[in-house]
């Protein structure tokens, strides 16, 4: 479960962002909709522990995120938060499987190729495991990014514009997979996006204007 209270961030004397309180329980999904410049990216960075707000708090389960030291936050994020970035940002010199192996080891300290392949098969890209990431389609890269975010079973999954580069069919498919896998893992899922195509998939919605 994640909740926020009274989040505000001051970039300078004239640029202050006040964000709505949010709450998302384990196994639930929440979509946060807003146009560019509305504060969506700021909120995402605050939720994952990368940007300390000027005011307010973020609670993940019983942990007050910004009462941790920076090193403690980094460790907490690594173990408990999965992030699906708008730009998938894989290592181009590695295959799909090698990328998963690398990121899984960072998150857990162990290597488990069997688990990596099982997840790829679950997402119907098992036959792509030995391909270089540059040879994957945009939809395949997004699925790989979701696996990377979820394979270590985080408590919280954050997705930043996961459908922005996808056509209607792939946009719906990626959002549904995120929702289904988060429910199965009992993880809280928050999608931050301007893409209204995803709105109908989520009962819990927040609009940032």
C-alpha cells in the first residue's frame, strides 16, 4: 500500500506544485492522468524516492520514505519498487535475457536465468531471449521493461507513460498486462500518463490539472 499526504514541491519562488493526496492498496491499480507540465513527472519522482518534496510525506506500507537517509532510500527502492520508464533504457550491447539477468542481479544480488526465461515466456517473448534489444519491436521492449520492473516482486510498481509510443492495440495490451500481473503479485500499481486510452481500464483515477 502507498499513500501520500500534503505533497508540495517548490522549484523556485514562482514555481510551486501542490499535488493531490493519493492512496493505492496492495493488488490495486490507480491511473493518474494529466497533460504535460501538470506535475505528473514530479509526482512520479517523489513516489519512487528520487525527489524529496518540499512538504508532505510518502508512506509505503509502514515506511515513511523521506525519513530514510538517501542510501536507505536507494536500498528500499531497489528491493521494493519496480519502475517502468517511458524510455525503456536497456543496455544495447546485451541480449534481452542478458539485460534481465543484469537488472535482476542488481535488485536481488542473485542470478536466476530460469526465472527470467519463465517471465519472458509468460509475456510471450520467450523466443526473443537471445535477440539483441535493438532488434526488438517497441511492444516487445515494453513487455521486457514490465518484466524488469516486476520480476523481483516489488510492493509497488510505477509506470511512466507506458503506452506513449504504442498503437491502440499494444497500448491496451501493455496496460492490461501491467494490471493483471500487479494483481497477481499483490503489488500496488500506479500509472502516470496523459493517454486517455487507458482510462477505461482503471476504476481508481486521479486527474491532475
